[in-house]
């Protein structure tokens, strides 16, 4: 399959999403083939792209991504005989249908993310990374493997206006208006969880900043130059897989 099979807008989206999959692998946020990243096709609110189930994230290509409609029907004729992750569709379709500002959605099952999701107190405000989410992090109670379409309403209700959510006993979910925003959200949330797991393993009393400082820090993450910081962080991350560009854009 070549890029001539798609519009220029869709092909660009496919290349960006394939790069994001490879960065998720680069930063070791994968779980074999059982997590997923999706991206709404620009100018098309009826379809989004998600991974072809079974392709390793560090080998994902633009042509491996599958166009799916809101009902879960695969739109790419090349892939009609191949499955997409059913739980991935339930989770991602819920967010894409409800949130126009969440064009890109990432769901992970990392050790640190799942560990914090199993801790009753949730994410603690003990690091600068965690304070980005102070007052802006949602939680969703575990209901089993996300195979039921009925769970979509509850997922969306629990997410509310936030861009990040901890799925209890399951993992992390984060997103944003583009791939660079979603990547920044999941990277920071994952690092916050890693820090918390390591801090708790020390067995010492933890230092918790005051509510005033926590709120001030959270607000500092949305200052005027935030968009620029997110962009240069994305470009820096892309440079780490620059030698793979010919592969992931194929």
C-alpha cells in the first residue's frame, strides 16, 4: 500500500501516529501488542486511526494503521480480514466521540502506571511531574477488560474535562489535540508514576507541598510558552528515532 491511496492529510496523520507508536516503544511504555494509540483523521470526525492488532510498536508503519468508523467497522479494505483490538476500540471510540479536543488518545499498561492505578490514594503530589495533574486527573473504576460498549458512557463521564485519567487496576490514559500533546501528557504522567513507585519503595515519610504550591505549579504548566515547550519536546523525541523515519513513513 502506498501513500497515494490516501489524502495528503490522512497520510500525514498516519506518519505522525506511526512515529508516536515508535516513541511509545522507545520509552518502553508497551505491553506486547495489548495497548493502543489512536488519532482522529483531520477534517473527518467520523473516523480515527488505530493500530493493526499484532504489529509490534517499534515496527509500526503508516501503512499498518487501520481506519475505523465510530461503530468499529474497519474502513480499509486491505485490513478487512485483520482484527483490531476490541478493547482498544471501546476505549478510544468513547473519547473520540465525546471530546473534540482529544484528537489523539494513548492508553498504556506500564508497570508503574498499573502500580499507581492499584494504590488507593492514586497519584500523590510528590513530584513536579505529578503536580502537572494536580486537580486535573480523573479516575475510572475497573470493570474488567473493556469489551462492553456500555462502559463507554462511564469512561467519558469519569474523564470529564481532563486530558488524563488513571484506569484503576488497569493503566493510564492521556490525550490531546495532536500527537505531540498526547505524547507530552503520557510521558509526564508515566514519569510521575515511576517516581511515586520508587519514592514509596524507600519506606520513608514523603514530603507533600502545600495545596497553594500544588495549585500554583499546576497552573504554571499552562503558561503562554507551553505550546512551544511541547513542540520542541516532540521534535527532540522524534530526533531519537530519526534513523527509523524511512521505515515508519512507509
